[in-house]
C-alpha cells in the first residue's frame, strides 16, 4: 500500500511526491494474482528489448570521435555493416549542445582526456538547471565570477572554517575585491579533507579522498589554482575485493564507447553479482528515473528529489531489486559515498549518483591526488588566497556570533563574533565584520546555534541534521598487500617502486565483506607523499559506519583492521605490519538519511550579512568535496549579488575589544595515535 503523502519540504518549491506505482510489486505479491502474469510478461519483454538494444548498440557503436568545437556538428566515425539499407550513410551526426565543453578547451594532457568522452555520450535533453551535467561549470569555477566590486562597496568579510567550502567562497570574494579573513579552530586547513604531518614525517589523513569525474566545479577550482595536474587518473573500473582475495568489478572500459552503453556492459559482465541478482538489478534500474534522465535530466531530478523520504533499499526492493544486489554491490558503494548503508541512506542520494553515471561517461572515472591533500590541494589554494590579500588565523575558535536583534530577540543583522585569541592565553575577542560566512560542518554550526538563532526557521531546521562517525586507519607493511598473483613480487621492496611502479592494485577498492567499505594502497595510488623507499604498502581503510569503533582504543581499532585486511588478502599474513595510525572523527559527513534533505538550509539566510556554506547546505549533490565546492560558489554568488545590489559599504574594519570571556565549545572528537612495531 502507498504510504500517506507528506507535505513538501518547507523551503523547496515545486516539490513533488514519489510515484505511487512500483513496476515490480507484482513479482513481490503486492497485486492481485490475476494481474501478475501480465506484468511479468511485460517485464520479460522489456528485458528482451533492452538486451537486444544493448547487443545492437555494442555491434554498431562508434569506434572513435573527432575533436569538435562547442555547437559544432559531430561526425562520429562508425561502421554499420549489418545495417546497410537502414541507414543512408555510414556516419551518424548530431549537434553538440553548447553547454557541453569539448576537447577544444581541455585537450592535451592525459589527465584531461576524460572530458573529450563527454561528446561521445548520448545527448541529454533538458536545461539541467542545477548544473550537475554542465561541463561549462568547470569554466565558471576556473575563471571565477568575473565580478569586480566598486571600491565604495567593498567589505570586510570573515569566513569561519577553512574547509573546501570556506576557501572556495573566499576565492571568488577575494577576486572580486573584498577583504577576506579566514578563521580556523584547528592548526591546519582543509576541514574534512584535512591532512597533516606527524612528528615522524608521516602524512595523516581524515578519510579517503577520491575525485569522481563529475566533480566539475572542484576540477575548475583546481585548474584556477594550478592543482589539477596533481590528480592521478585511474583505470575506469570499480573493483570489489571479496573474502579470500576473490575479485569482482564494474568495468566501464569499452574501447571509447561511453554512457550509458558502457554502464550496461559493466553491470552485465560484473562478477560481483550472480545472474539472478543482475536481472533484478537491471529491472530496478530500468524502471527508475535514471532512464528518464537520458531524455530530460531536470524532470528526472524532480523524480529523484521526491524520493528523499524513503531509503534506497525501500525504493530498490519496490522496483524489483534483490537483497543480493544490496549486500554485494550497493551497500559498499553507499558506505563509501555517505558512510551509511542502503537501509539508512536516502534514495535521493544514491539515485543522484546513478543519474550521473548513466548519462555521463566521465562521471564514474576516478582520480586520486598525487600525495596528501595538504601538499597537493590545499597549498595551491591557500597560496592563491594569500596572493590576493586573504589572511588565515589558525587555532582560533569562534565561540558565538553577535547580531543586531529585533524586539523578540530574533537576529536581524550580523555584527561579528567572539573568538579565542591565538594560543588561548588571553581573553576572547569581539571581532566586527560587515559580512560573516559560517563555512562549518553540521556539528560545528549546531554548537553555535543559541536560543535566539533558533527563532529563525532556517537555523532551527539545522538541528534536525545529524553527522556520521568514521575511523580512518593507516597500516604500513614491508611488502605489497594487494599483489595477489606473485608472492615474490609481493615481498619485493626497493627504492625504485615510486610513481606507481610497485606491484598491486592502483585504484580505489570496495569490499562487502569487511567493515572498511572502501580502501586503497596509498603508496601506489598517491605515491608523492605516501611511498617510502624500501618499504611497502600503506593501506588506508575507512571504517564505516564507525559507531562501534568510537569507544575502542586506537590499538584495538588498528588490530581489528589488520585482521580484516588479512581476511581479504590471505597472503598478507606473510608480511609484517610495521606502523599504524588511527584517526577517529566522532562526527563527519552529515547523515543523508531519508527525509533529511528538506532540513538543509540555503546559503543565503534571512539575517542581513550572514551566510552559510558547507556541503550540508542545500546544493543538488551529495555531501562530498564537490558538494562543498558547489556550496562555496553558491555562497559567494549570493554575497556578490547582495553587495552589488546593496548600499555602499560602511567601511568597517575588523576591530577587537576585550572584556568578554565565553565558555569554550567542545569540537567533534578527534583522536590520533601512532604506533611503531
């Protein structure tokens, strides 16, 4: 039975409910018996038609494609030996939508070739108003807003938080002429993508940071600061490692043939699912909004947004999917994306990713940094900002915001904030600014919500959001853990195995059989900082969900993780684990549970001069590096628009006044430990 409808999200327009029909309910016994046979025949017929279309597509698919300019007709060189007489020509032509970029702007290095594949994909009808598919957004992020603020309107702006969202916001504001100061409670920048060096010279990370090919905005930012060259392109496969060393994969490689054909091939040939699970999986996806996205992306996204109130498992099983597909494939992917499994993650979150994979070849391509985020991502950004006058104040915790308020106590205008002094050795300071951007994560902004701020509905709704705990474990070995074919190679270490030359799997890896759903050998994938001469693998494993590990000691977590590595790679028992490190983060990504999307606040708030940024704020993507980047660009756009349309600036300098001491605010649990054996 269809659940009762719920009111639309309070701050969303045109929110629609999920479709009430579920095509495969008949196969689950939810319709009358006399209805089942007819629907089963229709399903089988659709499956046969889909298989036939796939075979035809594979047979006649284009072999290569020429370089093009935007808006130019593309001549796809293809042979149709079995279809002469049906086609008037051996070439197929279509018009490249002007919103898609082409090789003309991103040709050259191998790192950029993935964009040229965009032209080979099926054209998508619809405006794509959120920009999820708009490759030209890379140009917008790369070139900036192009706005220059008149001197009499330039403002002093404070950004609280130095994660990607905060630094991206600062980039556009500094380029436009504003004075920007960034405040960070930790001693390093980067937020959830932060990394640092311990006393022994080891690079430590929080999480495992992988760059999907649809991170258009983040790639544009990286091009702007000269960091895009720091990405290492991986094979176009998503590999699953099963207990005992068995492998399964989604192999999207297809000789240049793009989405959606290569995606169909990847699922059809995957060893990770058995034949029946593949069938049920195909039926569920074939009856999903993903198919509509091939023809009208915006309409499909409306359907996807309407599915936020149910879990992916509920949606998938309603559509005819199988539990086997959930357990063996979709749970590891959901845990890698949002740190929660399919039973607890919103269908909207998962289907957003599916839509991108279905219509864009490059969306499923993976990249990883040459080395640590601090060296290869954050340093170029901070240098860019400092060159434009932006200042960074590290180790300064914001204690509370200061507002002008109306007679009810409701905030109406930002005046500044109270912050700790450097080193915390003096009384807290009151700092005044024209504009303040709270570029914090969910626990960070929640800790600063006082009773008066909760009178604003946009702030009150933030209390409904939650964050997920996660533990990141690093294990160093004296050999190569992921080398499964040659034990001699596995045990061979020397000083000539840098730059990805060591044996093993140079890619992101998934598993359905251990608690770290995603992991990688950083000595292979990101050798710039993580490869050490005459040493072996540096396995980085992300324990998700991390709830059960939070009470454990770092030694206990490292031991449990090592045991699970041995479970996946039995031959690794012959190697010695020489060093371990554990980072526990009690609150990390916001929990993308069903029904939570409506509580995400917009970047522009009702309080004059006060804005929000962060991947939890509303942007039509998931909590990720790309989501953080999009939120930063949206926040900057809102500030620049308000600046241009507002009165001249009052010219308030950032000033401080003593005399206020505010009780300290506890930050999310963050513990680190290093052990050497």
